[in-house]
C-alpha cells in the first residue's frame, strides 16, 4: 500500500480533531438525555446534556485545538457511556471570533458555561472538569483557578476536581519553541531556502505550503544514511515518539528502526498539521512567540532521550555530529516578539500550582503532544508544593488522544475516589486503573507503568 502523503494525513488529522477532540455535531445526543444550548456574552456557544437519571455530578469538558464548536464530551462513545452512567455534561465553543488557539477566552468561557448550566439546567452536587489536548491545558488552568471561584450572582461556581486527557500541559511557549527547533533543523539541512521563513507566517495557507516543502525535503533525505541521521536529530528536538501506527515498538537498541518510525510520522503528515497551527498561535498572541537566538543545540541534544540514537546514526553515516550541532548553534538567530511571548505566557500556560486534585492520562507514543510534556508539568507542580494533588497515568498506545472509553471512565472514577475520600490511595495506580477499566466491560484498556523523559526544547 502506498504511503499517504502529508496533505492526506493532515486532512485526516484535522477530521480526527473535529470528531474526537471536539465531538460530533451537536444533534447527536443520547435519547435519554435532555439537551440544552445557549450563547455567552462574547459570542461563544455552550451545550449541555442532562440524563433523566442524573447522579448530580457535572462534567465540564474543554475541547482541543480546532474549529471553535461547542462540545461536552471527548467522543461520541464516551458521551453515551457517561450519560448512561448518570453524569450531566457541559462545554463551550470558546470565543468564535478569534484564533483556533483560543486560550484568550477558553477558561473564561468554560466558567461562563458552568454558570449558564446552573441557571438553566440545575445545580450539580459536584463539578469535575475534563480536558483533552489543547483543552487539557485549559483543564489544568481550571484546576489551578477553579476551587471556590466566586460568581457575583450565583455564589460559589468552581470545580472540585479534574481529569486531563493527552493534555498540552507544558504550555504554548514550550510547544512553539521545541517545534521551531525541529523545523529549523530540517530547513537548515534539507530546505535552506525556508530557514528564514519559519515564523511570522502570513496565513494558514502559507504554513501549509511551508509544511509541504519541508515534508518533500524529508522524503528525499530519507534515502541516504546522512539524511536519516539528520532526520533523527530533528525528531529528537521535536520530542517525537519512535512508535508509529501499525508498527510494533522498536527495540531499545534498534536505532535505525526508531528513525524509520519517526520518519513515518513526519512523512505521513505531522508537519502538515503542526506548521500551519503555528499561524494560529501567532494570530492569537499578535506576533512570533518562539526563538532560538542563543540556543546551544549541543546542549539541547544532551537533554534528549533520543541522544544515544542520534549519535549512533551519525556514527554509522560517517557524519560529524559536532560539526552539525555547531552549524545549528551558529545559525540560530530567530528572535521572538517580546509582547507576543508575554501574551502567550499569560494566557497559554497552566501556571505553577493546583487548587483541586488533577489526574492526567497520556498515551506513551503521542506524536502531537509528546508525553514528555507531563514531565515538565509535574516539575512545575512539584516546585509549587502541590504534588499531592497531582497524579499521572499512562496508556501503552500510539497516536494523540487515542484512548478507549473504558480508560476515560476509569480515570474519572479515580478522581471521584480522591474527592470522596480526600486521598488518592491506590486509585490512580496502573494496576487499579486497569482493574477499574476492565470491570466496566466496555472496550478494554492498556494502562502501563511509565516514566516520561525530560521535555527537550524548553528555554
């Protein structure tokens, strides 16, 4: 079967985000649930579903990057399972008048949707926020700010706990910078005409065209040992998983096999998604939000879990790694717009602490939001003194947000246990999450013991 080109994969990825991260069209509701909708003051819409046998718990869902369409569950299957179990659901579109990187309004609109639910639907006994992908970042903000939030009309209007799914919890600044490091490496060695065109994109179409040129250059480079070594270097900076769809995980010392699977992600359209998405971030922040001026690319590689692989492939290719790293460091002259960076730091990070319990779940081989983001987030929460509120769990599976319904529900039950007892106990351990998911008799689970490596590319 021929390998799909980047445009095909990017279109499929966009479709997946529109259905998996944002949910199906708002007309698809469980027959046993009442559906509600409305419009918020900034033009954002909200939707909610309340089952006939409501258990009193409300799930506040934050959707991922994509069209600003209201959603209240991570998938159609999860929606049905949650409604069948008695949970009410609510979520907003975020402000539809700006960028799809809607962090300017997302947290505000989610709180406003919660207020609208209380006014028009009913008063929940408990509110648990659930966020996916970019919405996982929103979810972490809600977990930081949502305890005992006071609304002037309705009194206390906050969240009691949170469940994050494949969350972009390291934030927008780190995301833009490590993606820039990878794109800069690819352009320097394979597409030098674009090395000065990586930021300040004119449009989403401009980003898509750039992604096409980079992808074509990567396809050509893959044909030689030198090209493969340099692709592995870029993949290291991207924190790119070496386990691709339809493949078995490569052995720890199978460095060529690791690169082959990283290449599969790149060639099948990863760049076709992340490069145009940069335009949306820049649009939201009002300028370029990433930089590499002054970055030591040798130092970055030393911090990467893929450093051993890169060194081995360079050695096999007869290529001088130090020369390439010095070339990258000398040529790194991209500066950010300070006002845009300040805006992104203010709107698009999860801050340094938590106010309510949060369980984050991540697939171990996530190509869009690398699992290494969980390592960066845990470090920030630890430095804030809030580690007791955070638990993280992992699913042995490829692809972004590729969870079963059983895994989502098991995670929710772990958060509920923490709220009921005041303790995590063993509820968020791998063994207990797997047991909880298996008992549901739904679609299986693959929780695994895992420790994410350090995130490469933080400044």
